[in-house]
C-alpha cells in the first residue's frame, strides 16, 4: 500500500516565553499584530493553505506556551511534526541560550525517525525593537549556532513590522515537505473484510 | 475504574492506540474509496476508543492526539462534497446516527466546523448548537477533551472582527458568548472531578485535575486572541463573566489557576483599567486560595509594564492603581487571618516594588507600605521564620537600591520600626546593607537629625542588643562591622560648624554606648572627624558664635578629652596616647596653650601608668618627642616641664640602644629650625653627649661580655652584633652632631666631630669582627668631604675636619 499524498504539514513553534511565537503565527496567518503581551496556554494551532510546486498544502502551525506552568498536559502534540521552528528574541541572550534546550527537548519528546536530519528552522525575532540598539545576540553568533547544529536555516524577523515572516514560513513549509517524516504506514495483521469490530471500551455508555 | 499503576496505564494506552490505528486503517480505505457510509462507521469505531476511563489525563491526551490527527483527514473529506455527494446540511444530520454519544459528538463537531466553513448557516447557530450538544458528555476527562476538540476546530471559524465568518447575523459577541459558554461548561466538568471517587484517591485526583487545567485555561487564551474584544467588551462582558464563574465554582484549585490565567493571558492595559473588578474578586475566593501569589503576579506584571514604557505612567495615576492595590492587599490580609507572616510580607514586597517603579517620587507611598508592614508585625515577637526575615530584608533593601541615596530612606518614618522586628543577626546584616549603600553612593549625611535616625537604624552594630552573647560573635565579622561603622563616621559632614558640632555630639552619644570592644574602632574616626571641624574653624578665623551654644575649638577639645579618656579605660592606652597627641597638635595649631598642655599631661599620665611594655614605650616616646618638637604654642615654663619629662623617660628606657636613640632624638626638642624656634645649643650638646655616653656604655658591656665568653659560636655572634650595634649608635649620633654643626649650633665644635670620626675609624680598624668598610660610616665621610669641597661658608666650617 503506497503512502498517501501528503497534504497536511504539521509545524511546531517553540521558544521562551515572550519571544513572539504567537505574534509570528498571527502575522503569518492573519497579517495582524498586537503589541500587548498575552501568554499562551497549552497548545493552539492555526492553519494556512500554502501553494508549493503547484500543489496545495495545509500548514498546521502549532503555537505553544513558552511558560512551563501553562503546559500541564505535556507535549503529545509534538508527534507527527514535519518541522520545528525555534524562536528567540534577538534582544534577550537567555532566550537564545535556551534554543538548545528547546531543540533537545523536542527531539526527545517527538522522537522523529531520523533525528539527525529532522528539519528545524531558527527565527531571531524582534529585530525592530529600539531600532536594533538593544540587540544582544549578533547574527553571526546565531548563524554559527545554526551551522553547528547541521546547518539549520536561519531568519531574522520582525513580527511587528512583518519583516521576513513570509520568507521564513515559506522556508518552513519547504523543509516540512522535504522532511523524511513519512506518515506511519499501518498494516493490520489480518484484514477481516466482514468484521464489525466491536467496541472494546469498558467505559460507560456515553 | 481506576488503573492500578503506571504499567497498566501504558498497557491500556498501547491497546487504545493499536485499536485506533486499526480503525484508522479502515477509515482511510473508506476515504480512498470515497465511501461515506464506511468512513462514518470506522471513524465512529475509532472514536469509541476515547470512551475509555482507564487512562490518566496525560495518556488520554496521547490517545486523543492520535484520533485528532485522523479526524483531520475526515474533515477534508467532509469538505469535498464531490467525494461523497451529500450536502453539508444532510451530513450534519447524518452523523447524528452514530450509536454512542461520544463518537457522535466528535463527528458532529467535525462536520459542524465544515458546516460553518460553508457559510450556509450563521456560524453562531452552529456554534450554539454544538456547545449545547456537548453537554451530553458529563464524564470530566472525556467531556473536557471533547470540548477542547470543539474549541480547536472552531478556533479559526469564530465570527470575530475581520474573520470570514463575521457579518450578517454574526457578531464578535457571538464568538465571545460561545467561548465563554464552553469555558463555563469545561470549568464545571473540571471542578466536578474534585467530588468524584473515594477519599483515598484524593491525591491522585488532585494530580489528574492539575494536568487537565490547561484545557480549561486555554479558553481564556482563545478569548484573549478573539479580534474585537476591546477594552470595553473586556470590561463589560468578558471579565465579569469569567470572574463570576471563577468565584461561583468555589474550588480553590480552579480559582487559583484561573486567576493566574486571567493575569497572564490578558494585556496589561486591560488589567489596569479593570483593576477594581479584578481586585474585588480576590477576597471572594476560597480562604485556601493562595491569593497573595495571585496579587504578587498581578503587581509584578503591572510593575514590568510601568518599567517598560514611561508613557503609560499617567494611566496608573489616573486609575489610582496604588491606592487600589494597597487596599486590596489590606483586605486580603485581613480576610485571611491565618496567612503566615511571610505571606503578608511577600505581598508588601510586591507592592513596594510596584510603588518604587511606578511612583518613585511618592515617598509617602513607600512609607505607607512599610507602615502597613509594621502594623502586621506589631504585637508579635521578633521574626523567627527564615523566609519571612528574607522578605523583610528584601523590603528594606528595595528603597536603598532604588534611590541611590540612602538619605532618602532615612526620611521614612516606618523604616526603623520595620527593622526592629528583625532578629539581632539579620538586623546587623541589614545595618551593613545600609552602610554599604551609603558608601557605594557616596551619600553625605549632613544633619544631626539624620545622624540620629541613621544610628538608630544601625544600632545593632553600635551597641550590644539584648540577648546577644559575646561568645556568639565571629571576631572577623565583628571587625568588619566595626570598620564599616568607622568608615561611615567619615561620611557625616556639614559645612556649617554649628550643625557639624551637633552631628558630632550625636555620634558621640551613640558610640559611647558601644562598650569596650567597639570603642577602639569608633573613637579614632570620631576624633579625626572632630579635629576636621577644629581645623575648619581655624580656617574661618576662630570661634563662630552660634545662636545657642557657640561652636568653639575649646568646646570640641573638651569633648575630645572626655571621649579619649574613655578609651584609656578600655583599655587601649597606646591608642589613647596617640589620639591625645593628635589633639595636642591640633590645639597647638589653634593657639590654645592650656589645652595642648592638658593633652600632653594626659598622654604622659598614660605613659607612666598604663604603658608598661618596653616596645610600646619606645614607640610612645618617639611619638611624644616628635609631637612635642612640632609644638610652638608653649611658653618657656610649660615647654621645660614637658621636655624635661620626655628626656627623663628617654633615659629610662630599658635597653641601652633604645635609650641612646631616644636621647639623641630629644636633642631636637632644643633646636627647632624655624625662625622663632628654640635654639638651645647647650642642651642639644648635653643630649648628644649623653647619647654618646650611653652608646659607649653599651659598647663596653658588649666587649666585656665577648671577652669572657667561651667558644660558643652562637653567643659570639649575638655579641658581635651588639658590638656592631653600639658602634652604629655612635655613627648615628655623629650624624646629629653634623646636623647641629651645620645648623650653626655654637656648642657643637669641629673638634668634637673630629674626635668622633677618629674614634669610629679606630674602632673599625681594631675590631676584627667588624667589616673594615662600613658603608654607613663611609657615606658619612663622603658627606663631610663633599661639604669641605663645597667652598663658601660651609666649606670653611668643615675645612678643619680631617677625614
């Protein structure tokens, strides 16, 4: 049985609290931006149709809580991701330093079939702040880290001004598509065409 | 049914996943064949796996995610009418034939989202229908995940402003209504868990509830993201309805978590504008809710907001944020009578941080917060709780850090009152923080009132507090502390002598209570501080007549005399002697003969009565001679008395070499090389002769001892040394001769010098143990040569000396 044509691409956005994960998603999907900080609770996704090589894909973009206290149910939604976006704030060294943790945590929890080649994309956000004067993470430093982790594509964006957001997500979509993560092909042991597989549930009747 | 353990949990999960995969396999086959009937059948069977009661929330979430991913394909299939040929309206009816309610509702939500997408009916009608229908599932975990699915599939189909689904009958209010209703239902399900199951598994249930909380909280996140929820709508609808649910549910876990969510998911300016509503909810929460953390988080957010942008500060003033927060905190503390003290103080720390950031100019607010803290602490014994103590230190340190000027903290009337509640150890730590802050900021304390307040604040360092045993003190710590106090005394200064004198008196009052161990650290800086004032008065031409007490050097000296006297009883006689001499010199500069005389008298008395150690005597005598030499205020009579005494002490030192050195040093007391200085050549000569006699005596004693000693080499070496030393004493005395000779003392004649030169030369040649080339003596000879060759009057003077 051949693998079905992939039409849905799952993308997970990770990064510290306040780096602009929700803003990037909102800017990309809705072309909207709000300066107000609003924490994200749990995991939330928006979808966007993207055209790529004459085919239409649905990009399912999962925005996540940067604050650990709002991640009470765990990260089961990592499963089946086609690309992981690591976001940091160029004005915060700590958020950059934590990229490594986010990456490792993702590889452990999502356990992709080929962790070495799993597609990541790194985004340095908030390049607009204070005309770039409050920046503490240099592009060089960020690119060096990306290179050391297997040449992760790198983008510098401003979700506020909409700078480079479209380009970053195009790259994300492209990499998600190329990702080696094939959907698991499931073959049952026996196929009973007449089966009316009965429910095994032992719960109540609701 | 509750699974027995983790292993079972994993087993059930694996079975559930396997079943979902199997049904999904059939589902996808049906979808590939565009077979709607089969697709519905297998999807319903797949979703039946979510009916399990065996899994913990974490595992259930994993299972749910599996089904969720499959439903996405089903949704795409539903969307494409060409594939199944059934209109969306009919489809919405058709899926309701599924046998079990849980699969039925999942399918209904899936079709419902497609239905809204089709825009064939107003979104609000479908949403309303779905949110009502979901009531059919009342099992908490299953219900929460079902509603969370509803929330997720409707997420981008809400009729909020600017969305595809707005317009016509649909308004943003419908979107808000829908989310609020789903939130309310979910919270009810969540709270109900608390009351299920036997008491023994309460802990486990609590844990499971905690895991599920984000499903409920996520609704608030969705609300915050709904476009069109402006401040007005938030104020009038969203917040009141959310808070109503929070308060009414009467469940502490839910209340705490949801308050935390509200604070985190909604923007700062909304909080500011609805502060009263939000704060009014706090006292209505269950008494077991950790309201202080909630309030601290709120204040933390608002503080950061104020710090991020100065433009928002007027907003804070306009809504009277401080007053509202302050009274809310008061109410919460009052309502929760058994709140531990650390909780209350933590709240005050948050409020203070807020105040310092938002209203740095309002010292009265800062004092008010400290005052409230005092009120809370009053009537209770000193703090024992470590965490509470830490919070108090944080509370007291905050203003010091903020103002970069410790003087500001001194004006806060409640500051010392808070400090009083610290245990002695922490009190001292805090006192050190204050001193360090003064040092770091170079703050000058410039009034007696402030000195009074400051010393009251640091009294833990100034004197023994009740209950501190001396043994407990670490010597090094103690010295560090006292040195800090000493440094602090130097930071107290005012240009105005009258005020400065008042400050000095205040300092004196405090340090005198410090006890023997402290005085030797604190009196010296005090003395020098007072002497600085004396010098300042001199610069201004003597006495300054003040209104009440005239500030005169005399008065200050009187004060100093009494102060130093205390030191001599400590006992630190050597230190006291040094200070007396310092004062004498200052009195000399102020032309106050009787006072200078008095200080010398005191110094001499100490020398005679208290200083017994011969080394200390040597040091003291040289200090006395040095100081006395510089005095010009004394008349002949006083001067004679003092020099006579000093010379007498010198000749009575224990060791001959010490005697010799002190005596030739005394020669300078009779020859002061100033214009009006005393020039008593005869007595100079007497001193020098006496010094020579002592040196000779020492030399003879050494020689005799050497002659009689046996072959003990070590002893010989010691003796050789003493012979060399006594010869050296003669050499040094020769230098004095040369000095006075040059200065024109008529009593020093060249014959005497000639005699000494020859004496030393002979000694050097005769004594085999002495190196023939004595570098000291050689340079003296070179000097004489040099003077001879100089020519002029000096050359003539030296001409007759042969070397």
